[in-house]
């Protein structure tokens, strides 16, 4: 028998933004530090995928956890790992920061 990571639901950027604005969700950005220079979401928790193990993530309490990366591939893997660890509810942000910016949602540039 093979271990299968649990399926994780995706959420679109506008819905995720609404949850975050209402205080219902935490946004976790798993991109690398150098990627934040291009664009980042104000207030997102930065936990780079290659540097922070999901076992070291903080307790999110009852809040929804939305995981974001550049386009949604890495965040889907991290979201599945969090779900396997028992974090719930956890969502992958469909389309990542690209979709977030395309929806006209707030981003900041570091450079």
C-alpha cells in the first residue's frame, strides 16, 4: 500500500482575500526569499518551502490556512503536507501570486 497525500481544496484569490480580510484565514507564502522582491502579499506569513519544514509551522488554531506560491504548484504540495499533518482546513491558492495580482488584489514590491 502506498501513502497518498490527502487531496486539498483550491481557493481562488478573491475568495481567499475575503477570508483574510475578515480574519478567518492566514495566508502562508512558501516562495523563496528572493521571489518576494518581485511581489508579495502584505501580511502574509513567509515560510519558504525549502527552509521551513511543515512540522515547524505554528499552530493556526481554528483559522483557515491558505498556502500561496508563484503559480500554485509548490503551495499545493505544502498544503497537502499540512493536511496530512492534521491541519484543517487548508487550501491551495489557485494560480498563486500570479492570480492574486491579476485579480487586482494588494501586492507590494520589495525592490
